[in-house]
């Protein structure tokens, strides 16, 4: 019974501590955040095998405090952000690889092309600028002729052909059933079946 109680306490405390630390997925975390999260995961398992629950929780709290303090300092001081997280690095400029930066990052052109393909980019010449972000993701801007048409572009083209509908009525129609409106307002906009709540 003590084993089950320890497990429940550690899972609950671990979930609360990780919730306090933020909502980032692994792919969005910096190196520091990833190390701390892995450390907390390792710590939480140890007491189940016989070590002190109290010491583990105190250590996990210290890790989370360090993480929150480092994130706060990064917001306040740019040099600390550069030191802990790093900055974005350009890897493509006007459709051409920046080989010096790829060497610094120890990234091959094949690896970069793989990441670009995963973003739906089929031609390097279509990329105006691409950067490797501190969290390891690729950021990019396409040249004007390769950019997809946005809703704003489409509406602008259509405005010369069609009379615009009433904006308030259109906004109301867009809000009906929109699950993001529920998040903004904090409640359901339509009645939900009580068995599904």
C-alpha cells in the first residue's frame, strides 16, 4: 500500500510541478529546459524504488524554481537569453545556403533540405530567408511569387467582383461553433449534451 501511495504522490506532485514550469512541447524547449525536464522525470522514479519522497520533491521544486528564474532573467536581460537559449541563425539567404553557418551548426545541406521538405518547401530558390531557431525548429520566409494566397489577398481580389456582406453578420456566423471562441470567452457558445461534458 505504501508503494501505491508513494507513486500517486509523486505523479501528482510531478504533474503540478511540470504544469507550473510551462506548456511547451519537447520540440519547443531549449536545451536547459529539456535537461531540467529529463532530470525531474528521473528524480520522480527514484523514490518509488526506495529513496526519500521528501528529498525528491524538494529537489524537483529547486529544479522548477531554477527553470522559472532562468526564464525570467532571459526576459529581463538580452545577454542572458543569448547565453542560455542562444539566438536564431540564418541558414539560407535569397535561395542560397549559408555554408559557414551550417558548418557552425554541424548541419549538412541534406539535413536542412529534409527539414524544409517537412515544411512543404520543394525548391530552395523559393526560400527568401531560413533560420534555425534556438528550439531546433526551422523558420522561413518564401519569396513573393512562392507565397500562398492568404484570405486577405483573396478578399481583396474578390472585393472588385462581389458586394461585401454585412461584417457583423459575417463575424457572428464565424463565431458560431468556433472552438477558439469558447477559449476566449471561457464558456461554451452552444449548449453541450450533458452526457458529453
